[in-house]
C-alpha cells in the first residue's frame, strides 16, 4: 500500500495555506477539491418508484454512481471504472414528485484510484425544503481507452473539511483493502 503525505504551502493570495496530497511521483499538476464538486438533479417519476410511491433504492444507487463518476471525471480528466462502494445508507425515502439532488466531490486521490463522497437529498418542489436522504463513498480507477490503469493528478486540499475528508478516506481505504485481500487491519 502506498503512503501519501499532505504538504502545506503558502496561499499566494493570502489567507489560509492550501495542502497538496502527494501520490507517488505522478508528475501531474494538482487540482483542488472544489474543481471536482458536482451537483446533479432529477425529478422522481412514477417509473422510478416502488408501489409505495418512493424512489427505488437501486435507482438511487445508479444515480450515486453517475454523480460520483462526474466528480471523478472532473478531477482526473479520464475514463473511470467503478471499483467499489464502501458505504451506502438510506436515511429517509424520496417521494414521487420530489427532486433527487446528488452532491459529489473527490475526497482523496491514491495513485490510479480516487474516492468520491456522494450525498443525496430530496427536495420538495413546492417548499424547496431539502432533506439529507443517503450518503455513499465510491472508489473509481482511472483507465485509458484500452482499460490500462494510469496515474491521477494529486488533490489540493483547500479547507479543514477537505483535510478531514482526505484523512477519513485513507482510513476507509485501509479497511477496504484489508477486506478485499482478507488481511487483518494494520495496528494503529
């Protein structure tokens, strides 16, 4: 497993320092988390719903994969394939007639993979009230047209929240890899 460090550098415009994560010598210029942020909206229609009038969980999963891939494409500038979904929860249902709103951003870049966090909201079209309904962490691998993996640009961390997401993504990766390769978790 490759280790990454967060490296501080002064912000030329003044204010707080920015942080660049350092995957192994990619030679690629870094991109800020904000460049990957994406929002996707769609109306929930009857063909998306179960007999109770709520969007199907599988439909939500499909939209999460699309929203996550969009954020990943914006950062990597390449094709991506879905490698894993580490976590997905359904907090509350989304009704027919509501909007489903998906917000996604890159949390961490490894060497050829990246993790995207996706939050899902319902929005009432009359009141515009938004409710957080689901969250997921999706890992994608960057590939070329021949499906060969390749390096991804480093991630520039701009805020304390970006740094927290970056740290938490590293912890999730340890668990994911231990599970995938049936190894015990490394000691703290």
